[in-house]
C-alpha cells in the first residue's frame, strides 16, 4: 500500500461487495514510511481491523476523505507533519465528518499537544511506544464512541488539572479566601462584612474578583468549585 497521491495510493475498498462489513476501517496518517509499515504489520493480523488507506500529510487526508467520505471509521493521526499538522487536520475532519473518529498516534507527551489534539476533536491519544494491545483497545473503544488515553497521557492531564487548581488558589488573596469561605457557608455580603469588619459593598467587590479569578459565572458555580477543589473546608 502506497501513499495517498494519485500515483501511489492503493486502497482496499471494494465498492461492489461488503468485504469490510463488521470491520473497523482505518486511515493511517504519518509522514514516516517506516512508522506506517510497522503499524500495518502489527494490525494486519487482526481480522476485525483493516487499514483501508494511508497518507503522509494532512493535505492527502482531506483529499482522500473528500473523494471517499464514507470509507473510514477511525483515523490514526500523527501530529507533526509537513504542511497541515495533525492538529489542523483533526479539526478539519471533525468539522466536516461527524462519524469519523480520530486517535492521535504520536511520541509527544507534552501537555500543549495533548490539549490541542483533544480541543481539535481527537477522542484518543496513544503514544507510539505503546504495545499493540493498547493500540487495539484504543481503536475499538474510540470506534464505539468512547475516549481512550495512554496512561502517561492521563497522568499528564491530571497533573495539569491539579496544577491549574493550585495556581487558581494561589492567585486568591488571603482576604478573598476568607470571603470565599464565608460565602460558601451561606452568609450574605453584609453578614460576611460584619465578621471581617468591612462593608457589604467591599465583600461584593471581593466576590466579583473571586468569580473572575476562578473563571466561574456565578456564586453557585463559585461555591461548587471551592468545595470540589478544596479551597474551603
């Protein structure tokens, strides 16, 4: 199987029969031939999965899907490619083809890549040093509509969330934390002000600042966030 350009592309789609009924049809995207050959070698032993086509760039992916919009179930997407990146290609696919699921298959464990791919619409994120069993699990789960992230990716995401919560707590002043604590206990602005020896209007100013810093919309969300992230006891 070659690349997706008109001279080299060889797909295994048979429009005259249902030879792929029941199979998960894959589009493999990576600018390194060696990677594509390795993935194909690993997956060809599994009868329920078939690599229908492959591409070495985002441009080739979009051209192929434009010509064969109903031929692919899951795309295994590299991130760093010439021209359109995997992130840009993923966003384009998810905007145009609702039924196609995308899994990032990459060496990048950095938070920025993970977030960008997820925000672009990827439902899975698998590292290239993962085993074949993990890749198979990712393909099948994502095909069924679920999400899958390699363990190291999940750890990166959790650490990012924890650090974000800690940083939000740190940007609150001592006074704002006091106001947040009393508001979370159900006290009004005036009641909170009496306890802190400040006016109710000043408490309201602190409340608005807390909303902005925690990036929440209203008092109810602020209180929920405070308890969920242990900003108050």
